[in-house]
C-alpha cells in the first residue's frame, strides 16, 4: 500500500513538473510571435478587436507604425479594376505612414505585381473592418478591407474609388503629392516591369517592345533625339455594356492634331501608338462604332486587344502598361486600365522636359495637364461629343482650346 502511494505521488510530481514546463514553453512561444496580452484586448460582440494597443508587432510592414491595413478580398475583374484595390490601399497606407499587405491567397491579379503579402501569423489576430472606422489615427491594430468578398455595397465602391484615400488626406495638391510621391511612383514602375518576368505570365508577350530595341536607350523608330513617342489609350471594348459612353473619336482626333502640330512646331517628330480594343461600340445610343480611318495621318501604330477573360494571363495588359510608363508622352484614357500605370510616371511640372508629359482624362484637378470632352447642340435634337477642352497644358506647346 505504501509503495503504491509513493508511486502515485512520484507520478503526480512528474505530471505537475511536465505541465509547468509546457506552460513556460507556450508562454515563450506566444511572446515571440504575436506578443499579445489577451487581457488588454477588448472584444465586441462580433469578436473583432476594438483596441489592440501595441500588443502586435507590425514592424515588418512599417517600422514606425503600429497600424496595418490588410486587403482580405481580391476583386475579380479586369487588370485595371483589380489592381485598383491594392494600389489605392497601398498609396493610402504609405501616405499615412501605415503598414499594408494582402492576406495570403487573396491576391487575385495583384499576385503578379509583388505587392507585400501578410505574414500568416496575423490570420487569426482580432481586427477591425476598415469600412467601419473612418478615422483610424492613433488607434493601433489591423484594419481589413473589405468587409464582404462578394458584391460591393455603395460604401465599398466609395472606398475603392481612385480618390478614396482623400477621405483622410487633404483634398488638395499636398494631399495628392502625399498619395503619389516620386518614391512611390518609382516603386510602382518597378513593380510593373517586374510583372513581365513573373513565372505565370507569358514572357514572350509581356516583354514585347514597340518603342525600344533591347535596352531602353535604343529606339526602334528613330535614334534621332527629335523623335517623341506618344502612347494613347482609348477605352472601347465592353465599356458601353454598362450603359456608359466612350469618348468619341472626334475628341481624340482634335487632341492628337493639336498635340502633333505643337510638337512639329518645336522641331519634333511625333510617333503615335494607340492602345485600344478590337471590339465593342463607342456609343450604343447613337449606334457608333470605332472608325479607325479617322486617324489616318495621325496614328502610326494600332495595338488592338481581343476580348479576354478578366482573370486570365495578363501578359498583354502588362505589355501595354510597360509601354504606357516608358512613352515620352502618354494620353490617359477613361477608366483605370491606363490611369493606374500613369501613376508610375513622373508628375510633369511647368518648365520641365516635354518627355515625361502625361495628359490625364479629367478637368485639370491638382493642376494636372488634362483634356475633357463635351457636347455640342446642332439643333433638331442632334448632339455630338466633339467639344474638346484642355487644362494646364505646357506653355511651350501653345495648345489652346
């Protein structure tokens, strides 16, 4: 009987000792991973953290911030719209000095562009929905966008707009410069070029060169310094399927005529490349289809894309984006397909080299060189989109409305 009690006592001591050692090991492990004190986390009814204080080490994303913006759902769409979500969140986070990453497996088409991927250890960390927290300054933690992976509600769409971040950034030139500083533009340019080498992208297509022969220092067209290469994006394709109107050819004909005349007056030789789609209407209501013959004498090369799946190999789109950001002058079209890569180009300032000029589609906001289209009433119910208005164009070009 005494031997049995002694044996039982020895086993109890051993079990207590083993459990103690295990507890210490678990504690040390937790302190080196999430560094989270559960007593300091207040949770709401949904289980999301209301205040993580400084319990989570986010330094790998931004050494000076304890706020992380995380994209948890990819948008299944064509390249421009799909990349719009991570790009807007990245610029917003960079401007506010927050960290940014994409949850592993949720990258969508962003996986081709080397956006930062979140460390899996954060997957189960309590978080907040970014949509439900308009002001997140001084409130550390992880903020997820968006709250739904399916169809977006109006609030989601507002958040995903190109100027989404201006909700928290001044709506002026300083705010614009905060979102798109030279350092971010340069990084974005590198990300686009790197996408052409992604193992899942068709390298032959993605690395096609229409402007350059081999290195960026040797032009295919003309080695003369007077040559100006112009890339123009014209949104066509299925744009009208959603009840929208494309910009009519009459607008682009006027813009290209004015631009070429101005460059020729300065002694330059303009070479124009148009990037568009080989299908779709310009205006369903007026039964207008693209008329490429209107550009005779104005456009040297057309690069017309066929209808492609939105989430397929983006090689052709990556190829076009590379040309957008390396052209001497770029004319941005409607939509994010050309607007997003345009942010990889430098912002042209008055007095700067004409090479590097980007002409944006819009009303001249943020003092950007821009063009806008309007309608003319010809009477008897006849209206035509043929009114071109220019904003903030370089004075050296002497382009007037």
